[in-house]
C-alpha cells in the first residue's frame, strides 16, 4: 500500500505487549446501536520498548459479539530497535459473521526524534492470551 511507497528495506520489530483498557464513557444505545469509549495503556517489550496511551471507540448492536467495529488512535513512546522517539498508530477493526479484519498503520508523518520518516504496518496476534506484535517498518536513514 501507500505506506510502503518509500525506498528501503522493510524491517521487522517483534515482541509482546500488555494492554489495560479503562472504560471511558458508558455505552449509549440509540436505534439499536451502541457506542462506547475506552482508554488504552500498553507496555511493549522486544523490538519496541516503551509505553503507549490511546483512545478507542467501539460500536455495534449491544450484546452481539459477531458484529461491530472499533477505531483507536495511540501514541507509542520509547525505543524502536534502539532508536528513540514516538509515533502514532491508527486502528480500524471490523467483525461480521464472515470474519474479522484489522488494519493498524503507522500514521504518516507522525514519527518524532530518531523515528522521523517512519512508515509501516503494525501486525497483531493473540496466542493463549498473550499479545504478540510484528511492526513491519521502514526508516529513511536505515540501510
């Protein structure tokens, strides 16, 4: 996709993270659809070492686990394979009876410090309750 328009090698930062979700606004249901908000707090280990904070909005029919969507924006602050800085991740997840889709790109232009110019896609997999990640990324000044 457009996130990979830059030249250069794709690197992979992998590891695990712990996440705490804090209810924000209580769910409000209108015309058969609910909306709710949560605060996010994450701690990363592995290729990313640091913390993230963010906000998540979720919506769908109340009590139906097979239909819904969520969007979230989070700020990751720390080290990416030894380089210090911060960046934003934008989440979009959709579930329906046919399956689940998830997209978590690095927000273009959001890299700061030694991460200026960062682009990429954050992959997420949950195995036995543990959150694993694989950030496929490019940095302009990496060979």
